[in-house]
C-alpha cells in the first residue's frame, strides 16, 4: 500500500476514535511492522509529535515520480471492483503524481484503466470533469449489471395454452391433455386391449402321427361325398336313389 494512502486511512481511524495528536503518535506504533517498525525505532529520537511523524514517514517511503507514474499507468479496474473504489484510488494516484494535474489528464488516466466493457460507453458521453466521469461510469455500470442479470437468468418459455392444464411425461417427452372425469369410464369401456405379442402364444409342434390322427378324425363335409354308382355328390352308393334302377 502507498504510504500516503496508508497514512490517510490510519488518520481516519484515529479521528473516528477521537484520539488526541499526542495519543495518535503512541497508537500508530502498533500499525508499524517489518521495515517500518525498524525505521521508527531508529528515528524516534527526532520524531517528537504526530505532525513530525507524518512528514518523516512520507519522506522516507514516498515513491519516486517515476514509480508513481508507473503505478498510475498500471492501475486497472479489477473484474469484481466497483467504479467507485477504482475512481477514488486512481484519483489518489493522479494527485500523488501531480497535485496540480488537470481535469482532462485525470479523466485520461481514469478512462485508460477502466473496464473494457465500460470504456466505449463512457467516452461516448464526453465527461468533462472527474465527478462527471464518476457519475457517467456508475450509470453504465448499473446498466451492464442489469443486462448481465437478465442474460444469466434462465428464460421461461411462454405457455401457448395458459388456460389448459398440460401434463408432461418426461420419460417419453410427450405432452398429453388431461382426461375429463365424466368421459373416463366411457373411454375405458371402448378401449380395445392390445394384441398379445406372438412370442407369448404357446405353441406345440405336431408330430407326423398326430397329423395323420387329426386328418382321420377331421369330419368330412357331406357335399364332399360322391357315389361310385351314379357318380353323384351328396350320398354314397349304399344310399344311392338310383340303385334300384341299375
């Protein structure tokens, strides 16, 4: 974290806690770790109050102009970072690099690090001041947030028959209409049973002797009988009406 930003955050905490300047110097020592703790230990003899501490630590840890400009160029809005958080951090870097930086140059750096999905929409609206840039960028951020929410939600297809109760059989993926209870018994009576599969019909093979026995037992139609006396059909010679005439 940049020393100026760190110092600003610490001072804000102390102000909310209503600490006096003399107590701030004592409290800030618990925030110093690693090299900053060593730095304070070696220089505490010349740091007499809170104001002296702020000047000394900024002088010791203030980055060079080259480093500040490099950080300014490399500061990009993160994917999950809001426009508000990005804006204030980038403004701080701009003023750290040049306390008198013009509004047009600040907007240039703000736009350069903005999300790619927002840049074109913000440029199209020509913000003239940093506060106007913030308002425009937040508007576009809200619009994109709404569009992303609509696209990520699974759309429900409209029901073409809103007044009818459809039943879906998910196994065969077929839609069937509900059956009226008054017609249910009528439809059941007229429903024809499905034919049994051929493989379920029991079959017994006939032997040759069975075929002969069956053919012998099979009744012969009377019209197939022929008389060998008169060669007529329908009777035999024993009962031939023309027998006496022969």
